[in-house]
C-alpha cells in the first residue's frame, strides 16, 4: 500500500513538472526577429547640391594647384613671366593670398556646411585671381627690367632652350651652367627671382641630372 501511494505521488510530481515547463515555454516566446538596420538619412536636394558643388570646387583647386606648381618649378616659365613669381606685383600678391585661403580650407572629405560653401567661394576667388595674375604677367613681361637685365634674361632663355633641345650632353651641361651663372647675377640684383622649385630644377640640370618633365 505504501509503495502504491509513493508511486502516485511521484507520478503527480512528474505531471506538475511537465505542466510547469509547458507553461514557461508558452510564456517565453523566445528571441524575436533581429532589429532592422537604421535607415540611412535621406539628404535633401539642397544638401546633395552643396556636396556636389564642394566636390567640383575641390577638383578645380587641385587643377589650380598643379598649374601653379608647374610654373614655380619651370625656370623658362618664370623667366617668360617673371611678374607671376613677384609678390610686389599687386595681381600676384592677390593670387597668393587667395590661394593660401583656399589651401587652408581644403579638406580630404566633405566637411559639411558652412565650411564647404566657404571653400567653394575661396576656390572661385583663387581661380579668378590666378587668371588675373597670369594676364598681368603677360602684359608686364620684362617691362620692369632695365635694358641690360632684359638682354640677360633673353640670353638665359636661349641657353635654357638650347639645353632643353640639345642631344649633346656636353652642350646641354654647358648651357645649363652658363644659364645658372647669369641667373645668379640677376638674382643678386634683386630684379629677378627664381622660386625654390625652379632653382632646384636648374641646379640639378647643371649637375648633369636630367630635369623632370
């Protein structure tokens, strides 16, 4: 009799445990679906246009920087337009200031407004200042030099052209060497100034190193 009662109690406890587990399963639905990723913000047409304008301006500034660097590194270009490397010339000084402002605002990635708009305007001002400086340098040419200095510049231009076009290594080195001596004398007079990149290129050519393109 005791054994029967014990078996009944064990069975009742087992049933209660199963019922409790079943109820817990019903109460806990388990992990829900994964949350959806946050939707990317939709940019307004004005924001899209502002970023596109910034990207165009940045590409334009890179072109302007390349033009300026090419001039500064070319002795022949400097001698043909010496005013473009002379900050005592008003148009050149305005360009240098405008270029420096655009350079200071340049960023690798889109900076957002109002920075982007300021950069767009600065690049436009720098491009217009560069065009004005080139036009002024084309008008001035060698007008600021006395007759002897002009003749010296013309000799140096001929020497550099000979050195650039000659197939003879001795002739090329001799022409670069003579051009360097003439330019040293002109620079001491303070009337003609070669920017550092152009001077480095000329010095390298005079040592027999082929100048870059």
